[in-house]
């Protein structure tokens, strides 16, 4: 008999401290991801953060919920959750466990659910459940700045998995010669912001208040202090968790954008994981050469292989000025919203941005 356990902040803390967490061959969340959920500044004490399905005493699936706030055109705040990390034991499929988890999540959150970055099989499930409305898509672009065959090709075809050692050597050779062009170049020192001071906080508020989710300093501090990825090698715990929790490289820093005089005119949260760079949050009055210089400095500092952006103005500037002379392609991020949530509140054209959902953490 399948039953669902619901965990709020207190329950989640008890779970990661339990013997079941320490001894189970599969865990529903990593320890540091759970701690991040507990410190979410927008999570209420009674919010359900995790739904775990059990068949008797055996865990057979789980689903996560990330509490957040959405502001409508009138400035009214709506508390809701991003649905994420749905996993079902492959040996238990066909028992409608996923449907039970999703329906329990919708019930617990009164249908106040938004979802993004889902797989095609998951999309078919959500369509079948008839619980969601389409909420549009965010258009972006991805640049391939350096050779990264080792990471790009193996997921596409099984045969490429056997060729990973060859791809790794090829990447090293190609990138060695590509990096020769930077020998002798001097790049200005990038100014990172360890602690958000009053000046930075005021700048962030100036631009954040005009967005649907109003990501301000508390959200940026949370993302930087409590990421869902740890830098290092795979551990016993990470092998028991079916979503990413460890990477060989993970950077999650806030950088200043400075003008010619060295004064700060903006800031950006930069996320780099295994050579793949994203900019979840960008706060500046306009996209200009100062913004681009700061981005290029980060790219050169960390030898970024791939850059993915979802900021329209930034993408247009880079394309029009041919700043990044590298192959690129269009990408998108689709969104679904709980149908009853959407109908009851009458949301019209929610404007999503790069840092919405769990993207700053992974």
C-alpha cells in the first residue's frame, strides 16, 4: 500500500538526522540541499517541502517543493511552490506513484504550483493529469566558447560514452591552442562581492522591484550561502541521491559591474558548473560595454566552455556587437502553472527571468 509522507522544515531536518537517511540505499534529498530548503527566506514553517512515497517502509519515490512568492500587476503577493526533483523507483513504475505524489503536492499547496525544466516523459505525465496550464517560455541562447566534447557528446548517444577518454584529450589539445590567443593579454581584476552592503542592496532593490518575483538581497545571499551543489568528488551520500549534489567545479558568486572609473554601476550573480556558465541575476540600468567587460573577465578567469543566457537585452547586445565569436544556438525554458491557481488569480503573461525557480542553486 502506497502512502505519502509530507515534510515541512522541522520534518526535513529530522529526516536528514535520522537513521533511515544514514542507512537507506536511496535518499530523497542531499543533506546540504535540505539545509538550503530550511534556510529559504520565503519558506513558511508549515510549508510542505518534500513528499516521500513509501510502499510499507520502503521509499519508492519522492517529489520536492520550493516555496516562493509571486507578485501580480497590482502588487499583491501570492505564496506558491516550484515543483521539482520528481523521482520514482524504476522497479515500481506502473503503480501511479508519480501521479499520487503530484496530486498530493497540488492538494498540500492548494494548486499554487509552477514548474519548469521538466523532461519530455514528465511533460506527458503532467498533460495527462490535466492540472496545468502553459505559462509560456523564456527564450535564451547558448554559446560554445571552448571545446567540451567530454560533456556534450556522451549524453546524446551511448556509443559516445566509451569514447570519453578520447574526447577529454581532444578537448585539452583544442583548448590549449585556443587559449594561446590570450597570452600576453591583461584582464582587469574582477571584483566579487562577498557580503551585500547597503550600496549593493539599494542597487538590487532598484531593479528587483519591477520583476514578478522581486529577487532581492535576501534571495541572493541565500543562493550563495546555501547552494545545492558542493564542489568536490562523488561521495557515498551523492551516489545515493538521484539528482546532482556534487560537481568537480561549482562557482556561485556575486560580481560587481564597474565603469571606467572603477565605480560600481551594477552587479550579477554568476553560476559556473563544470565549465558551464549562467547568469541567474543581472542588476544594471543598461547593457553596455561595462557589463560585457565584466562578463568576459569572468569567462577568461574560469576558462568557461559554455555560456547560457536568458536575458533578452544582453543576448541582443552580444549578437549585434559580435562580442563572442563562437558557435551558438537558441534555447528555451518552458513553464507550467497550476490550472486552478492560474484561473483563480487571473495571471496575465507572467514575466519570467533567468534566476526564477531553482536555477541559481544548480
